[in-house]
């Protein structure tokens, strides 16, 4: 009996040992999975907005090219294979188009910048007296084209920075990270983003079915016969979604005292006005001294208003986005680039905004160029996201 009990105990002990070993093996895997948590999407946007703010402080094409190269390198190293990550190419094409249109307007409509180096002359169209100050055609100088190219490149750099944020930050995760005061807005936008692909899929499916049946899928008749089933399906999904959201308490708010509501409204409106005034100050040369403090005060007031407004939406968040050390480093690198180039524009405005009269090639200032280097920090400190094989695609 003892030997039989011992024989039965050995497999059980073996299974226990194997179970313990399996648990010990699974624990590091779980820890590794937790260490691979994706970066908070708000950090990418703060980084890109910092680069965009830095781009507004200079018209030096060499510094702008460095900013765009830094943003492009980070996108190339950390862009995922998701469909929304392909938007960077569209933003790059839009930036090139903006630069070309800016130069074309200068060629056709002229420029207020005087120039002595005439490249070519277009036939000038005479205009009535009430259109004085506007010119169609005429001489085109190198100074005017260079001035237009500098300003067009600044706008192109802004588009590149915004495109980098769109390619790196998942829009659905960003909307889910909105504060509680913007909960309903975020849910509405998420629903809209979810429904748009369904509509496109319905149109493609119905057109393919009509082609298989030999019926027309183009023209006004095809559009009407395809559009009605698509709208009917969208209406059915909307009714089902509305019922599901109502069952889950969407739109219901908590009771908040009247003084808290008034304080929330004052802080939010005052903060938004401060953000607008501070942004205007940063974009203009005259407001460089007060722009940044007013912007920071407006952001602080708006965040406080959103924090108080979140009391009306007492909801828990499913899988909240973590804001860790990597997010602080990414957001801080963008803020550092913006602060350093803003300081450089105040101390040495000639280097960051080269003149075009007299005509001269732009030079690369050393320490403002070195101030762009922190923009590359996310490429080295942020781990690349690896898809989890256990999660559905």
C-alpha cells in the first residue's frame, strides 16, 4: 500500500513541479508583456507640437530641413503597419503642394519684397483702379521667390510635424485617453471613425453584387440603387448602437454643485482664450515676449477646467493608457526643442530669420542646430511596438 501510494504521489508531485515551473516561466513573460506597453499617444502629439512650435520661430531653410528630417527619422523607425500610419506620406505630399502653390502665387501675383535680380518677366494684365495694389504678371525676382520659399517651407514643416503625430499615435487610443469632461465627444468621434469603414465596405460589397448580377453600378441609377441599401444598413446600425449606448448609461451625468459648474466654465473659456492669445503671440514677432507665458497659463487653466468638468462623468476607464518615463522623455524632448529655438529667436533673430535683401545664401547657426538634436530622442529611448500573437488583429 505504501509503495502504491508513493507511486501515485510521484506523478502528482511531477505535475506540481511542472506547474510551478510553468508559472515561473509565465511570470517573466507577463512582466515582459507589461514592459512592452505602448507609448501614450498624447506624448507623440506633445512631441510633434513642440517641433511645430519650433518651426514657427524660424524661416531658416536649413533649420527647417533639420526639423523635418528629425520628424521623418522618428516616423521611419517607429511607424507601425496600421492603416492610419500611412498618413505620413499624404502629409508629405501636401507639404510639397503647399510649397509649390506658395511659389506659384508669388510668380502670378507678385510679392511686396523688392528685388534687383530679375529672373523672368510675365505679361502683366492691366487691372481697374479699384484693384490697386494687386498685380497679375510682371517681373519675378529671385528675392521674391526666396522669401516665398522660406515662408512656404515653414508651413510645410508644420504639416510634416502634424503628419508625424498622425502616423505615430493611434487615433482610437488618443480619443479613449481624453479626459472625462470630453468623454461624450470622444465616444462620438470613435463611433464616427468606426462607422466610416463599414459604409465603404457596404458600398464595395453592394457594387460587387450588382456587377455579378449584370446590373449597372455606376451613374445616377447605380448610385441610387446602391445608396438606399447602404443608408438602410447604416440606420439599422445606428439604432442598435443607440440602444446599446443607452443601456450602458451614455449621456448620464452626476450632480455637481452650481459653483463648481461656474468655475469649470470660467476656467475652460479663460484657458481657451489664453491658448489662442499665446499661440498668436508665438506666431508673431511682436508677441514673442508674452506669447509663451500666456500660452502656458491658458493651458494650465484649460486643464484645470477639464479636470473639474470630469466630475460630471464618474466612469471607470477600461485599460487606461499608461503615462510612464518614456512618455515624459518624448514630450520633454519636443518641449526642449521648442523652448531652445524660441530662446534662440529672441537672442539671435537674424540667424533664425535670414534676410533676402541683399540676396545671400542662408547659413546654419551652430547652437540652434544643436537644439534640434533632442527631437531625435524618441528614436532611441522608445521601444518599438511588437504585435502580441495572443491578441486578435
